[in-house]
C-alpha cells in the first residue's frame, strides 16, 4: 500500500513538530514548508493527498493559495468555515 503524502504549510512549523512526528510514526509521508509561496511551488512539482494550510501566515494565507491552485479541492465544510460557520470535518459526528 502506498503511503499517504501530506504537505503542511505553516510559518511556525517548528511548533508543530510533535504533530508531524506523530503523523510520520503512523506511516504518513509529511513534507513541510514555511510559506504559501513554497506550498504552491512544491504542490506544482509533486502530488499530495492532503495539503494543510495555516490561514494566518505572513504574506500569503491559505485562501490565496487555494485560489491559485486550480487542482485544490476543499471539503464543503471548509467553505462554510470561511463564512464564519463551524467546521466539523468529514467525521464530525453531524
């Protein structure tokens, strides 16, 4: 079975090391970048099963990154969250 590949973009990625180590320990291949521009660059060169974007990065936030990446597919609840609704994710027990 192929490993799931994740791209995690956050300007404070060092603070997330415990989470990244946990995911890697569970068998995920996790790539990290510190900016939206780096996320776009890497996503243009490689396929990722999931991209996690910090919405409050200096410069580019998650919204402009998904606007520029035509292949980005956000779950329906993500759009609801952007409008101020509560995000429950795909397994939120709705």
